[in-house]
């Protein structure tokens, strides 16, 4: 089928869904509570929640960009980083020292992964690399629990968490901090990628690793650096999510929240991870609050994926992903 | 020495196209089936029949289903658990409303419903590919799970929100004992594996593989991508649906929708990757690896007699299991089935490799 | 298919090994399998539960030399809170010991469902204290399942009674808004029919707020609760990571914690400690009073931990889930003791222990004698009623520990029992089971 036909079908399908939901909302006036203040409250809450998804998605994107590996172990790394941090704080009683030690641990992990998993499997299929990262997930989960324990550990780094109101809209300090952290992280990564020597090398590898190799960029170092950076992003994500619900094994499951963000934003784009997070966050919260009651609620989980799916119908490579060009 | 095909001449096309062209393979297969159908039910105790063989067989069936879709037609999917749920809940709803229906018919019905749902959720595959499709199929998984939890009609308004397998009655045979359940599962799996094997060897399978290898090129040689892809989704979901129904009726008995959750979908995907994409044998090997290996590691850990703590053994189980996955991928990225094939090739030439 | 050939070899080896094992264990002892989850996403709840159960069994052996002199033996099997693994564990352990498993505590509703029919065939009773299939409380349809002490339906009803107490009578409930926040799953939806019936009877408005599993993200639902509906009271059926997140989010939208009541699985240390100060004032029900100040805890310290035979860290004795599991161990072993009264003091089979469960009476005197005064309510099980009283107590987190804030509260037994029997009858019809006639049971 031609591109134009697809476009029409996609517009038709999306239009149908939007109109259908609109009709449902109008037909059930009693079930939905609506006011503009509340709408903005949900919208802002959703956007801020979305930044937390973005934090997790960023780790995936970094690794996929540089090595073409869809890293299933990102969730496990998040858990491992947060667990290391919180247990080290218990031992050393110093947040800064523990942070530093955790960074060292994540570097060591990246080194081991590069040495024992990536190097032997270089140039394998995407799906094989994906499976290898699943093996890593089991390994890291088991190792993390073995060393640090499987209980729940409270994490309190002094991030303020009190609610306050602006113009009748309820905000939470923690969410704002999370948003600021995400913004800062993206800024730092952008500078790192655009302005530094290593960043340029990383971009070269991402574009074409054969060519990068041939101009003398050491691929192995680059992978080590990327996995380290991704480990640090995991640490930041782990801190934010761990503050929300305590550091426990469930942190490994937040990867599921990042998947729709990833495909919506595109697997290879850092701004995509951020914008995708915002869209998914806002979209699913608005849907849950304003459409959910019609279905009895808890539609968030699948709604995020359906939302991503709708975007993919228009752009199969995600909003900011690299265009897929196929030649026969 | 024993495994040699010299002297076995193929004089007809039928011979050449046989599933097992080598005589020893045929005998081995027959012997294996004889053992599986006769010796295992007689010798096996409850533990082996109920908690090892039966789940292994059912998972193998689901893995065959996903392998058809992912291994042969190249559409990576994480919806297998959801389609299993569709099968299980359809069979339950049919049997609870029309109890006199034969169980085999109900199974077919469950498979067909799953196939329809699968084809529906396969539509985005016409546009989306690879990892993007894999993640997008999670929409099906979550939506199906949510529906079965949400709408009480599916559970026949059970206040606990679970379905309980109704008694199985086939031509007057009440399937109750563990060996009966095992034999029924084995019969279904054997028949369906045979069908799958022939399906993927025939023209349909070839068109699937053409789509997998390069869909644009396949379209040019006259394969309709829409029909082919949707057919793959439907057939795959049929297998998963039947597997789900068997899971509910022969294995768990009482099922909540979570039993077919996202973990199940992931596990089945792991099975086919480890076992070998595009291989029926690989589906069985992969199911064995993913389902049985952790149990064996755990039993071995408990049986060492070192008085290790349960938690320690469990964590070691994670570590060893994860390491083995990586190790096997490094040794042979194309799965256990490929490893088996290489072993066979070597054996044919042994002891004179040249 | 060749993997099975390998499998068969392993079968032979293991069968031989099991045979040897069974032969060596001929002494008089009572075997109890322990299905635990010390790793995986629910381990924070699984660890104290497993420790509480095993510590109490160890106490019986160390202090009393077992149950009337019959040593209690047990073996843990790790389920990772996974249904398949739970089934495997059950099958692995059910024939151990001289007479097989006495009874099984699956510690997961999913696993309870999965082994319900198997256990019935194997004649091994399932004791599921505070979880499992609610309508199994009708012993006529489920002779081998015991959701003892309190089911979710009793709990929902008891919470409403508690709210009525606080509001000053059931008539004051009229027009009040009560919310039900739950994990979107069979478990979370379970109390809804009872709550609906109660809403109709007492005239309160019921609002339901489902949370998508696993429940680590609840922003949308809390905006509805805190900013839109603002229920007067809020119930929670949560599990795992959902619990602490919910308490945190309640603080984030300023919902009063002292109007927020969790089921017992949302009322342990893993719920409140990660939430920090946000959890102060939060309420939950319990069927095993919190704290380590009871005589039984002293004994566990003296006879078990002092000898280095404890299963967890000493300072965690008396956590909520520890005590709940200890209560399950008490009910299990007292049932064995009861059965010994009928069948004699020896290793008993599962079906004999089942008789013990069905004729179990723990009155105040017996509970005191066990050093458990105030920890658990009086309980009397029968062929008809596998639940007992359905009593619960409410406890409140003061920032450091759980404090009891109510006496034992009874549910609306007539209503709950009616729903249980209706649901059980429906199940019996579906499964073509003829319910037992309890008047004929000894």
C-alpha cells in the first residue's frame, strides 16, 4: 500500500477513536467531573510524572543509539544502582561518599558487561543481543539481592515532598524536583554529546560504527563509556523512583513504564525520550481521569501503549526516530 | 557409527520431502513417542507428571505458536500471554454455558476465538516493524488482561474474579488423574506440533519466511503481506489460545487473569530465542530451558545438603540461570536447536570427519 | 522432543534419591511444607512471613519438644510468588515426612487457587489465613480449604462497622462517601460486592478507584481522590510496591491519613517505613496484633534466638507480617494437636489434620496458655464454617510503631455468610459438586 493510503487510514482510525471517545464523554455527563482548574492540575501532574518515565527511557536510548542493543536490563540496573546507594548510605552514613562508591560500582558493572557479554556477541542480531541483556537481567537481579538483600529500604535524600497550590492548582515539590532533575540531566547529556571529544566519538559510533572504527575510534572504550553513562542515568532514575516508593525489587519493573515512551519518541532520540515521556505522562493521566471512569478505570497501562501505537501509525519509527529506508 | 545415512536412498519425491529423511531419526522419534505415551504415564509419579511434564508440554505448545509468528513470519510479539488468556477464558465461557460440548470442540473454539483476537491485534504489524512492533503488541497484552479483570461476564460473575476449570468430559472419558491429564496434553501437543511442522514446510510457511526475510521483496514476488502477516498472527494465536486453555484446564484448575500476565509473554519469547527462532524442535528445547532449568538448579541447590538458606539458593538460581543464558548465546547465538543440529551433523560424519 | 529423553534419565535418578530420603525418615514427626518467597518483587513481605512461621515451629520443638512430643519438621521451598513455581513446590514437598504434608500454607492467593483442586485430591488441607478464596469458607463445598480467621469480605464489612463506630452509629453513614482504592486484580476487586451490598443497606456512596498493577504510579487516581471526589473514608486493598506509593501519594494530595484504612496486606512495615513521615496516622486492619511484647515473643527470643536457631534478625521479631505468619503457625499446629486428640499422638496424615482444623477451638484460656493473649481472636471452626469469627482489629502507625486503636470488631456475619454461601453454591453447580452434608460429619 502506498504512503498516502496509509496516511489516510491512520487519520481515519485516529479520528474515529477520538470522535468515539468524545461521544462517550458527552453521552455520560454525570460520570465525568470536569473543570478547567482540575484539567490543568491533571495535565501538569501528568507532565511531571512523564519526566520520571523519561528518566528511565533515557537509559535505553543511550545504549540503543551507541550499540544497537535494546537493553532489557535497564530496569535491573536501576534497581541495582538504587539498592547499592541505599545500602551504602546505611554502611557509610554519608550520602556523598555513597554516591561516589555507587558510581564506581556502576562503572565496574559496565566494564564487566562490555568485557563478558558485548565483546563476544559483537555484530549479532538485535534479537540475540536483546536476549543477552535478559540473561544480564537475571544475573544482576540475583547478584543485587544476594549482596544487598531483598527487603524494602527507605531512601530519603532530603528532597522536599510537600504539596502547595498555585492559582488553585495543586502541585507537589517532589514532582517539580523530578522535572528539574530530568531537565538538568538532558542538558548535561546534550553538552556531553555535542561539545566533548568523547561525545563526538559517541555520535560517530551511533551513525556508523564500522566507519567510526576505521577512523580510529576505539569501539570498546565507547561502549564502556555509554554503559557507564547509562548506569548513571539508571542511578538518577532509581533515586527518584526509590524516593517515591522505597528501594525494592519492584524498581526493576519501571522499565515497563518506559517502553511506550521509547517507541513513541523513537529508540534513537534523546529529545524523543523527553517529549515522549511528556506525551505519555500527560496522555495517560488525562485519559485515566476523564475517560477512565466510563470503563471503570485503571486504563492507564494499556492506554499508554495504545497512544504510542496511534503515533506509530503515522510515524512507524517514532516521533524522532531515524527514518527507516528499505531497499530491495 | 550407528547414526549414518549411507545406503538410505531416496527414490521418490515423497521420500525426499519427509519430515525425518534419515531412518534413525524416524526410529528415534517413534521410540521417543512410545516412551512419552506409554512409559512416562506408567513410570512417572505425580510430581513429574503434574509439575514437570505437563507444564513443559503446554509451554512448548505456546512456544510453537509464538515461533510461528516470530521465528517464521518475523513479527516479534509480546502478546502471547494475552492470547493464552483469550483461549482459556473462551473455553471456560463456552463450557460453563453449554456444558455438554465435547472438550476437543471447546479447545478448537477457544483457539479460533484467540485467532480472531490475534488477527485483530496483528493489524498494526502491517505498518510497524521490529522492536517497535514488539513493544506495540504489549498493548494487546495489557488490554486483554485488563478486560478479563474488569468485565465480570468473562468470569461468569464469580465474585472472586477467577475462573475454575469445569470437569473435562471427552466421549465419556473423564480426565481427572494426573496421567490422564498428561496424556491428553501430550496428544494435543503432538498433533499440533505435527501440523505446525507441516505448515511451516509448505507454501504458507515459505511465504511467512519470505515476509520475514524481506517483506518488500516478498511483496514483489507476489506474496500479499496483509494476508500473510495476519494469517501468521491468527495461526500463532490459535496455538497460544489452545495452550492457554490447556494451562487452565489441565494444569492450574483455577485461574486468575494474572496467571497469563506479562511475565508469561516474556517467558515464551525467551523460550523461542533460546530454543531457536524458526524451529519447532527449538520451541521444545527452549521451553525446557526456561521452565525446567531454574527448577533443577533450585532442586540441586536444596539437595546439596549444605544447609544453604532458601534465599541464597534462590538468588544463586537467578545468577546461574542468567549466566547460562549468556553462555549459550555466546556458544551458539542461533539457539539450542542449532546446537542440536550441529551435533547431529558431526555425528553423521563421526568418527571420520572428512 | 528429545529433551524428554534426558528428562527421563533425571526422573530415574531423582526417584531413586527420593526413595532413599523417605526411608531414612521413619521417626515420629509431623512434616509441614513452607512455601516462601524470599526473593523477587514481593520478598519484602515474604521474608518476615517466612521467618514468623518457621520461628514458631522452632519454638515448639525447642521448648515443648514438638506437639505433644511429636517433632515438627519443615522444609522451605522458594516460590518467588510465582504460580507455576508454587505448584512445583507443593508437588515437591507434599509427600515428604513419614506421612506426607500435614497441611500447606501457600502464602499467595494465586498459588492457593492453583493448588486448590490438587490438594483436595491429595487430601491435604490448605490453610490460607487472610487470603485465598473467600467463598471457600463454606466447608461443605471445599472440605480441604480453610481461609480461616478472616476473609476479605469479613474484613470489608468490619471496616465499615469501624467507620460507623467512629461516625457515631450506622445511621450516620447515610450520604457519606466511602472510597475503595485497590490493585486492579481479582484480589482487589474481591470486596466490591460486599461493599456494594453495605452501601445499599446503610445508604453511603461507594466510589471505586482501581490502580493499574504493579501500582508504582498512581498520580491520576490520587488526583481523583484528593481533588475531585474527596471521600470521607478510604479503604485500600493494595499489595507490594502499591502500598507505600499510595501512602505517599495520599500525603502529596493532602488526603488525611487517619481516614485511610488498609487491609492487613497494606498494613505492615513495608507500607509505612518507605513512606516515612507521610505514613503517620495511617490505619490498617490486622488479625495478629503488632509488637513483640507478648509472652510468646519472649519465648521465641529465649528458646530459639538465644540458641542461634532464629530465622531472621532478632530486632524484626514482632513485625506485622511476622506476627500474622506466627498466628498461621499457631492455627496449623493447634489443629494438629486437636487431631491428635482423636487419632492418637503420632504422625498424622493430611486428612486427619483436616479433621483437626474442622474441629479447632481456640478459646481465651487456650490462647493465654499459648502466651498469645490479645494477639489473635478466639476462633472456632466447623464443617460448615471454615472461617471462624471474621474478627479484625485496627491499628494505627504513629511514626515509629503500630498502635492498636480498637478492640476486636465483628463483621456483619449474616450478610457476609449469605454471600459466601451463594457464591459457593454457584461454584458447586459449575463444577458439578454435591456439597457435603455437615450433619453427618463426626
